[in-house]
C-alpha cells in the first residue's frame, strides 16, 4: 500500500509539475506608466500607448498588465510614485512627461525606461546620442520647440494687424523654457513684432500673467509648450475668452476648450510609438540599442466659434490647411 501510495504521489507530481512550470514561464509582464496629470487629462496618451502595445502583440489585461501612477499635476509626487514602481519590480517604466523621466532615471539604472518628451533628450541627459541612447533609457520626442516659430506665423495670418505679441512660458522647466524663448525672440524679430515674455509656474502666476497681458494691450498670445499648461488647457482657454485675446497653443485640448487655435505634435501618435518600444523591450530588446524616435505628425485645429466671438475672419487658405475646424 505504501509503495502504491508513493507511486501515486510521484505520478501526480509529474502531471502537475509541467503545468506549474508553464504558468511560471507565462507570468504576465508588468509595465509601470508614470503620468504627470491624470487619466482624465491624459486619456489620449493612454489610448495611443495601448495602441502601440497592441501593434507589438500585447493587450492590456490579456498578456500584459499596466500599473498606472498619476501625479495629478504635482511634480513633487513623482519620485515617490516611481519608487513604488521600482519596489514592485515592473518590467518597463513609461515616463509620460519630462519631470517624470528625471525622477525615473534617478530611481533606477536597471529597469528599462521609455520616455515621452518635447525636450532634447541628449541635452536633458536622457540619452548619450539619438542613434544609440545607451544605458536603460530610450523613447520618443514630439515636436515642441521646433515648431515654436510656426505659432507666430499662424497667429500673424489670423491677426495680420498685430504689432505686439505676448509669449507665456514656464520658467521652472529650463530644458524647454530656454530654447522656446530663443525661438520666440527670433520669430518675433523676423515678423516685425514687439515681444513681451510672461512667466507662469503656478495658478496665481497664470492669473497675474493675463492681468499683465491686458495692461500691455497685446494683440495676441502664444503659449509655450509645457505640461503645466497642457494640464490647464481649459483654464487657459477660459482666460483667453475673458480677456478677449487671440491665442494659440500646441495641443488640441486648448482649441476644443475654447481657445482660438492649436498647432503641434500629436501626443497620441508619440505615445503610440512609445507603446511599440515598450513591446519590443518586453520581447528582449535593450533600450540603449533602440534609437530615439521623433513623432512627426502635426495637427492644426481652428475654433471658428471663438474666432467669431473675437471678431476675426480666418483666411480660407488657413481653413483649407486645418486638420479640424470646430464650429
């Protein structure tokens, strides 16, 4: 009896062991998604990322898990959030904004990091070079600084009589603020515009900047790209309506919320590319060997309702170039 019992135990183990080994091998990888805003404000970022993952063969909830961590526009929370992801030993970390990438880079030198940034990743210290980033980081840049001049040109098309223009930027993000300022100064000079640079890095600063804008009697406003402003698109659009100032920003959310115009790189397309890279890393690619990509898709969105309220006539040539017209 004892012998028969022993044989039955061994036989049972031989049946169970392959299943246990298979389950261990099939453990679902985990991605840590570090966002500066919230799911509400960054929904297009998440949608694009999931699409890119699916293109690489990964579907959230099926063969990959995603741990989301949102800073709710409070960048000082990012180090603690990324530390939690490191403790959980996620397989890849996605840095959805520049401060988040800085926090992730400081927290780990071993877990692969895929960044999304409008900054120069080499100047920011995220990559040794664009072709071979090295280390544990690679990622995607989207057009930000490069198209700053275009904002001034578009505004001039809509407000051809403009002579004074204001430029709003966040001075606490020097990797963006410095090149944006240089580009704005060059663009204003080439178009014969008088430029006033206004700074804002808090809610109170934004209110003060618009009060100053009114005192300066600026004909138009260009808002420099920055996550701080992106997460406050509705507030900025409401202020431009209150002060009756034509304004342009990088992202569609601004025009959709009532701003006059938006022109900039597609965040959804950039996050899709980041999702593709995350999938490649899960399959064994080394981040340091994956070249930094640049999302080149741009979108022009015009809000005709706002233009009418401001007493502006949008040229037909500009309407024809728009990707979307909000009426």
